[in-house]
C-alpha cells in the first residue's frame, strides 16, 4: 500500500497548495490545479493508497474558505474510490 502524508496546514493560498499536491501525489503534468481536477485524480487512483491529511483548524489567507471545500473533496473521493483510505488530522 502506498502511504502519503499531506500537510496542508501552512498554506495561505490555493495555487501553491495545488503545486504541492501535484508534486507530492505525483499527478500528471496536465493536472488542472483546482478542486475538480483533484477529485478526478483522487477518484482514479488504482492502487491501494492511504492518505493522511493534516490541516489547521485556523487556516490563514484564502485558505479560510478553501479548506472546508478541500476536505470535502478528499472525503468524497475516499468514499467513491475503494483504493483510497483517508485519515484526517486537525491541528490547532
């Protein structure tokens, strides 16, 4: 099983966040860098993958409104894709 830890707690904007996700998750060069593209990539994972997603309960900048949507996308993809196991950890 592939195990990936994603720490998104330090991001203040979605553009660097999506660059980080692309690099860490090894998404293809054409990854769109938005929540729809993220859902597509997560829901198409074909090998067993465990993702630990670390986020802050006090996001800064543009992430204040974006973090709940990001969490929802990860959760929806994990419910749809049986190859994806998600663990979510909140830090203060």
